C-alpha cells in the first residue's frame, strides 16, 4: 500500500466521508477505528457482544453526523471528537446497567459501573489507538520481509520466545535471529511514524 493510500483519518479522508458516496473511505475509517472503539469498550468492562453493539452504535452516530462535521484542527482532532462520542456511549451503557443490573458477579465489572464519566479513560483510548496503528503497520510491512525473518521477529518480539529457541526452530544462528528482529522492529517504528505523521497532516 502506498503511503498516500494509508488508511488514516486525514482531512482528505474526512472530506471523502462527508461526501457519503465513497465506500472505500468508509471502509478505511472502519478498518482503523472500529477495533479502537471495540477495544476501548472491552477495557471499560463491556462483554464481547455489548462492545460489538456499542461499536456499531458509534459508527452509526459518526455516519449520521459526519455530513455536518466542519473539520478544523484548531478545534481539536477528529480522534478526540470520536473519543468523546465513544466515551459518552460507554458511560450511557454503564449508567443504564447500573439502573437495570445485568447480574454479572464480576467485581471488576461492578467497580467499572461506579466509574465517573470524566475518568473513562483517554489513556485507554490512546492505548487502543496505538495498538491499532501497530497492527496496521505490521500488515503493511510484513510483505517486505522473507518468511524466516518475519517469523524470527514474531516469535521473539511478540510471543516472547528466546533467541536461542527461535534459532533452533528456524535453523538460524542466534545472531541472525537478533538481526532479523532488529530489522523488522526498525521498519515497524518507521511505518508507525509515517502513519502518525499522515494523520497529523
């Protein structure tokens, strides 16, 4: 995927979303932000089905409001606007559950039900967003590497296996495993920075 085709919510993508006829723009938007909304809802204590429903509800809200959105970076980021919508919907969901308890015996969930809206985490939102950026970067850069190089990176950096164990599995030297991991990590860091810069433009 070329840099200019990156699936990020830059001003140009927002313009395309506002036009309402561009299904590719909407697909790119959902691909980036759907998992962020879902992951945020799960971290706030919603069950899988409830988080999926809430994600659809947020996407419907964005779809109906995007035509009226006047994008101005000075007024704040689009991601900040989306966070506000998501946080409010999570708060409303948790408030409704407090009024009509769903019978979860999970004490962590019960504690989340007591959460005040202002503490329903910008930090969690940002973490979910960074995870999604990392996942997109991995999708983009994986084809650039040979299979053994990618496996060496994945097994050591993601699965946490030792370089020695991975070297045996892949019939490589431990040094080759370290080099492979370093090359992939450097390229991923570069791609994540590219994705961040594109959103800021």
